[in-house]
């Protein structure tokens, strides 16, 4: 597929959101760091510049050369991009005298402008900047204003270059999707051909060309990403795909058996490997979250390598890497700005000598589910909540023991089964229980107890980038808490986490 839209990332927290909005228009797009502009810009039909935490007036601000883009392909500059175009082309950007952050309304829109077709005056937009454009760049034509921002949008005469000081990609810009459609479809003439059906057809052909008759080994996790990757590969190469499902002892209760059972009906060649004792041994005495991740990653690779060697002449390792993982590993700030290590990106030791194939590396999570539906994968499997690669190890704060795993598995099973029974499971994006390194005083019968505290967490989200806690019914929480305390030996207190992301993360570690 020809690359349709290029998004240049200047480090904005909203850059992935721009890509998601573009994809929702059935248009393919890619994010590249601002300092890695592709040589052949004509392979793209439009370019979007993202916002940035930098000020264009700062010494360390990104300063890309846009000469190879302007007048060659249509360009939409968002926030920082708009200020950058003004600042370096005869305009004036200054620190704003008032705070330009949050909701605003377009009080004036220039009539009959293609960028604002079907967008009415007073349309709500989202501002997020401390600088403002005082004077437009050379040949600049004002398109829209708000009560506080005179130059909220402009275009440059003689070229298809447009700039806006607000963020059309965020939910609070009510006509943001319409504006992106106006720019991409009406102005840049980009075809809306990025569909699950087109992706499956293109990917199966690409995989067949890339792999040929070679053998591929894939580590299944039971999650949506690895399952969709497996079915795509199976469609492309059939019996040459070998799937390995490793039980690391940190799965949900009975998950190893239930997932293997689900895969039986999908025609996949799957081998289950119970290595739980090996993982628990590797984790003994480790409390640091990153230390736990690394121990699990190393052990997984060792177990996987042992199993892969039992299959003769394997050439490829398949992974369920998805686009947010890829973007984070090549971001403007680089992989050095790691919040937590990724299980899927760049974790292969040299000795495995396998080539990597990642059929989902250009998809967001919701797109993976849509592709799964196109592949007719069971709805229950596609609807499964995301589950972290390190499993329950990062839901047990502190060191890992078999007893702690037992406790959290029991608590988690009561919580998740309860969500299903109450018809709440599909209304929640992700849920789980966390075992805290805290003992709490309690009373059971006539006895005083000193036992563990567990936290329950349920969030709603579309992609995990941002998330809000779910307001579960009090009756459900009350019943769940009572059931946990009555049935799970070692727990005498249950709390519910009501933190959003940001500032909190979804997982506690």
C-alpha cells in the first residue's frame, strides 16, 4: 500500500491521537520523528505536523527543514506546527498574555474556506499552548479566530499549507474529525481505503512473499494481539506456523487450560508448555518492578528458545507487536525515555538467530480487534481485557511467592467472574486485582486478624493511552468485597482504585 499520510512528531502527548483520528477516516498514516523526514516525500499524499511541549522561541526547540514538503504535498500544521510556520516565515510568535488552555469556541470563521466546510461558527475546539501567533507569516490568510486567539487558523496563499492553533484530534474539539476529513479528503484528495478487509488481504500477500516456505514460531499469550497475529500468519503460511503457549505461573486462575481449549477449535498448531516452576524460581527475592520484568523476559526467552530448538529449521519469530509499542521505541525522545520496558520490542538475544516478523506492527489496539472480526475470530476471545505481558507479577507489589500468586489468582477470579455475571465485563476496558505489600488489622468472628489488603482496578479506555476509572455499582462492589474476604484465605480488606491515567498508570507497577 502506498503511504497515504505522514505525521511528523514533535513530541506532543496527542500525536498518537492524530494518527487514530486519521485511521478512523479509513486513511492509512504513519508517525515519524520530526528529525527523520523520509527522503521521498512524494510517496505521501499529505503531511501533518504535530504539537509539541517546546516553544518555537526556545533554543532546544525542534527546527526541521520543511522545504522538501511545502508546495509539494498538502500540509496541515497543528499547534506547535502552526507557530513554527509563522515564526520562521515572517510572522511573529510571542508568549501569550493569557492562558490559552482548554475549551474555546471559534467566534469567526472566514466564509467559503475548504478547511472549515460544514463547521459552524461557535464550534468548540481544544487549546493547549502558552505561545500565540501575533502576526501571520508571509502570504498568511486568517481563517478563524476565537474570543482570545486572533489567529486560531490560517492558510498560506499560493500553496496547500494550512495551520491551526487548536487540537482537532482530541475529543473536546467537536468538529475536529470533520476538519481532518476536509483537509485529507477534500483538499489533499486522499482515498479512504484503509479497511480491515484491505489490511488482511495486503498482509497475507506480504507475509507469503516475505516468508515463502520457511517455518515460523510464535509465542501465544492468549491475548487479542498474539491471537490475531497467529490467525493472520496461519492464513498466509498454514502448517508452517508453530505456536507455543508458555505457562509462566503468572496467568489468571485456570487460564492455561482454558486458553489451550479455545485454540483447539481454531485450526492452529499450538503446543502448551508449563514452565511455572522455572519462572517462580527466576523471580525469587526480586521486588523491583523492572527487575521482575527483566527476569520474566529472560526466562521466557530461555524457555521459548528451548522449545523452538525442538522444531527443525525455524527461520522466523513472530510477535504480536502493535503500533503504540513501535512508536514509543522510535519516539522523538528515543527509547531512553522508557517508562517501562516493552515485552515485544527489541528483546531478542543474538543467539536466537531468528528473523522477526510482526504482522500487526502498524495497527492500534482497536484496529487489531476489527481485523480479528474480519478474520472471524470468536467474539469472546476478541473481547478479552488486555493483560500485561509479565502477568500477575506486576499485580503483586513486592517479591513473588507461590502463595501470593494463589491469593491474587483467587481474588482476580472472583472479581472477573463477578463482572461477567453482572453484565459489566464488556463495559470495562481492563480490570484486575492488585495484592498490596500491606497487612491490615481486621476482625473475623471473635478473632483479631492481621492479613493482606487487595485493590480492585477497572478502567475504561480505547487504547490504554488514557484511561478513567469505572464507576461500578456499589451493590456489585459490596458483594465482591464480601465474597473475597469470606473465600480467600489471607485477605481481610478490599479497596477500589479511583485513579485516572494520567496521572496514575493502569497497572500499579
